[in-house]
């Protein structure tokens, strides 16, 4: 399933991270806890999206802010993976996100740092880099939280620049960044249920409320809304038709990055010009393939296609 060679996706991760996962069987909160295994990866939501796209044969480049020793680890790791990047360097230190996982009980705890602070000048430098790279982009993906010091409307600013060039873009964030971002009308928004609840200000505890919230979001002027639902799959809407894709049950090894993998698979499918129902099905299969391997978005295309054949999609 190839795409045109000239297609390129720009992923924006303003607050990337080094992800560290510590495996502790039978974890108990004691003074000294010994880990059985430790994994460490370059990460951040947009970085993960780029990783999926590259593994599916699409050229992708990562933009954002990095700093310090962990920033060097992150960019060196991406270089080793063959993922292009052009990060803006700042002072301070790139964050580490720590996950403690107990394979015996299924416990998974995430400790998330705030990230390196950026200045107004750092932001201006980043925007200059961003404008250079989107001139030939087929899609832009804006992903993750904002670092301390970044404008609260950072994604909205970047979306308006992309729209001015006619470049489709996807937004996957939360809170104020999501609220302000949707006002700039990205082509696609991909919240999970909780993020959509925060956006519309209502608990979405029934299918009827969820459907209403999706259609309400379209009224803002968005073309595509995709709501990720974890192991239940995802719902996709173009404002007229709604679809639900559900994956088969699998033995879950890892959940970190599954929403990012879903978005990467979705952008790939849209680049392939798949209809929304088929694109959603492929996206859910990609997100599910992520759960089979340790590490965020180190998906195997063969796993994706095996899961795809067992993934259902229906009008919803």
C-alpha cells in the first residue's frame, strides 16, 4: 500500500519527550522497588505519528522544541530510525515521561513532566522553521501538549498558516490548546472521549450524547471528526455519515502511543484517498497493532494488515 513518492507529512510536537518504561512485576509502593526491564524511546505524540508513517512508507519530518542531554538522545534516536527532523533548540531540558508497568496485575502508571520552557524568541524561531517546511507538505499533524511558555493559541496560529497555504491538517491535543485550535478550523480533529467531553462541556455517557457532541463539533466548521475509544475502536464522521470501527480482541503488551498510531494510520489512509469508513478501519487496525509491541508506535505493517482483516466497520 504505497503512496506517491513526493508526499510528505510534517508532524509538530511542541513538547516532545523521552519515554521511559519500567517493568516491575508485582509492583508495591515501597522504599526500594527493583525493575525487571527498562525501555527508553524518543517520543512525543507527533514523533510517534511520524514513526508510524515512516514505517508505512510515507516521508515524514518532525518539528518542535528540544533541549539538553535528553533532547540530544531524542534527535539521535530519530536519526538512527531514519526519521527526518528539524527541531528548534531551547535552553532547559527535554522532559522524561516515566511509565511503571506491572505485567502481573495490569497496573500502568504514567508520570508526565511539564517540559522545557520556551521563550517568545524561541517561538518566533520555531514558526520560521515551520513555515519553511510546510511549503511542500501534503498534511500537517499538530500533536500533544504545549510546553511552558508557549502561546495558548499556538496550534491555532500554526493551523491558520497551513490553511492559508491550502494544506490539510490534523489536530490531536487537549484542554485550552484544543479549544483554541478548533477555532482555527483544522481539517481533522482527533480527540478521545474525555477530550471531547472537555471540549463540549458535557459528560458523554451514552451513544446519543456522543453522536450529538460529534455533530456539534462539526458545526464549528470542521470537515472530519474522529473520536478514539481505546479497545472499543473509534468513531469517524464527515458531518453527514458516522462510522464506527472496532478491532478484534488482542493480547495487549503496551498502550502508550495507540492513539498516535491511530492518527498516523488515518493520515496514511487519507493520503491513499480511502473513503472515510475504510480509512477509519485502517486507522483502528494501526492503533491496535501498536498494543502488540513495547514502545510507542513501533508498529509492524504485517500486524496491521492481519488485524485489519478482523476489524469491523459499520454505519453508526
